[in-house]
C-alpha cells in the first residue's frame, strides 16, 4: 500500500523552496544569492527556522521511499528509475537551466550585457567557488539531484550486503528517546564530504536512517506515543533558535541539529496521522514535483531580477516573486508532464506495432 503521507510531506517541502529562495534575496547571514537586496533580519530568521530540516527531510523521505520501492522493483529497475528521474534531469538542467540563472547574476552584480549563449560558453569554461554568482560553473540547486542519485546508488550496494530484514528486529526495539539521539551520528557525518555547507556524509546518513529505521511502521507508531514531548521540545528549540538568531545572529550547530532532526520526527508522526491520503494536490505534485524543483530557481531568479528593479516595499516584492515563480514553475512542470506522457504513449504504440 502506497504511503501517501510520504508523498504529501515531500510535496509540501518542495513548496517551501519558493518562500525560502525568495527570502534569500534579503538574507543577512553572509550566504550569497543570484539576486541580493539589502539585509532583512525577519526574513532571514524565517529561513533559519526552515533550513535545519527542509532539505534533510527530503533525503529521509527518499530513503523511506527507496525501501518500499525495492519491495516491488528489482535493483536494475530501481537504477533505471533513478537515472530517468534524477540523473537525466540533472544533466539537462546543468546544460539549460543553471546557466540561465547565472546569466541574471552577472547582469545584476556586474552589469553584464551579453546574451545567453555568450554566458553559456563562459559558464562551461570557468571555475571559481561553484556558487555561480559570478557566472562561472555551478551545479546550482541541482546539487540535490546529483547527491540523491549518488546516494541512491551507494545505498543500493550497501543494502545488498546489509538487507533491511537483517536489522529489522533490532530497529523495532529502539525507543523513541534512542531515535531522537540519532541526531548525534547524523550531526557527526556532516563533517564528511562537506563543501560550503553541502554535506554528502550527512545526507547519506539521513537517507540510510530513512531506509532502515523510519520506514518501519512500528518505529513511527512508537514516535507517535511520544509526540507530546517531541513536539514540545521541537517548539522550544524553534523558538530558542529564532530568538537567538534574531537578537544575536546565533546559529549554532548543536541547536540546529537538535531542532532539525526533532522537526523531521514530528513531521513524520503528524504526516502519518493527518496526511496519509490521496488528494488532487497529491496527484498533481506526484507528477510534477521533480519538474517544479528543476525549474523553480531559474524561474525565480529571472523574475526577481526584474521585480526588484521596479522598487517598492520588500513584502510586496517578496510576494510577487514567490507567487509568480510558483505559478510559472507549476505551468512549466505541467507542460513537461504532458509532453512526457505523450512520448511514453508514442513509444508504447510503436513497440506494440513492432510486435505485431
């Protein structure tokens, strides 16, 4: 039986990309962005509250989904699915979309007046800090697709030698407190394969915990019986982090990791309880979520370039950028979905014709 709460949590998290990346235009914590205005402490605090968990939960959900997928797919089928869903979009996005957003960064920061193709050549012939804010090569937001593909392949090798069935009895004995303290090894893995805050080690650990631990129904039920103290601790950590950052610019590792992991556990419990159903929202985003992810930042950066130049109140600019970038990305993703379905149907018809 499909776990719709996993789909819904993933889709809702992807929706958060629009306000988070919109607010990055006014961030004050030293991290650059393709378009950047003045600092805004309130919008930056909102990002700080979301950052500890909103990308990590995607790796946890991916690990959970992989465990269920491998119950009905062979490893070769799983690999083909990962190639089509992650690797090929990553390659296409690097060729077409990411150079597009670096073009607008050069226009905004350097007054660049060249066209897309001149910038495209520059993009593939220059290496700097991989941020892309100077027009040089970067994976951009597509780092997630690359990480998830590599992690999926490595984990597939690992689960061949350490199958889920071998450790399930141990997993089901772990208490809610023990699962909470998983944040310690996940935190330590952050320092393996870390570049500018993007940690392959931590994301790999999150994926494996999703696969081996949080995909187990008994574990989720046990967390559900402890939801009061988990939710209370989550609220305390979130309020503390918001106050410390807003007043003192504090963003310490310990509090970030506690709050991030605890939030993931709370969201899984509430997701299982309230979001485990199929809706029109679920159907639409199941078809388009990865395409929306693929498109969203390039669309948002281009819109932001023009909107911030018109001036006006920050809140009005932010709403325009967030809303219109979502609408355009959703339309683009729907178009990709329609084309993909038609190509699939055409290939099937062609295959049937050959068999006849």
